[in-house]
């Protein structure tokens, strides 16, 4: 009877040690600037840039974005990157981070819309 009670206790103890270790390893996956870490639900700007650039590339490769649309969207992404660097010179404030977040959200919506618009062709 003692063996039956100790096995679940050992499993529980092992799991309680492993879960915080996994969580801490995942929370420090990105080694970017401090302003990009520890903000609840906020994806790092570098990750957002990468995701948007990848979505534009995939859209152009699969034909859901025309060359003109992809070029325009990449230009807007590059403008956001320049704005981000401008903001970072003096340290990124909460207002600037929120502004960048809003702009990245808008660009993300625009990429989604352009990829779904069928390039002006009728189905």
C-alpha cells in the first residue's frame, strides 16, 4: 500500500520541478532588448517583423500577393523598422511601444487583406 502512495507523490514532485524549468526556458528564448521582454501578451518587435516579412514572402510565392503589393507592403514594413530605430535612440517609452504595436497590427491586417483580395481578379 505504501508503494502505491509514494509513486504518484514522486511523479507529482518531479512534474512540479520540471514545469517551472520549462517555463523559464521558454520565457528567455529571445535575447533582444529589454523593452521587448516581460510584457504580457506582447510579441517582440523583432518577431513581428520576421513574421510579417515571412507572410509577405509566402504570399508572393503562392500568388496571393502580386509583385507590386509585396513591394509596397515591404516598403511599409521598412518604414516601421526605421521608425522603431528612431524611437529606440532615446529609449522606447510606453507610448512609443504602443504606437509601434498599433502600426504593426495595422500592417498585419493589411497583409491579410491583400492576400485575400485575389489581386483584383474575379473568381
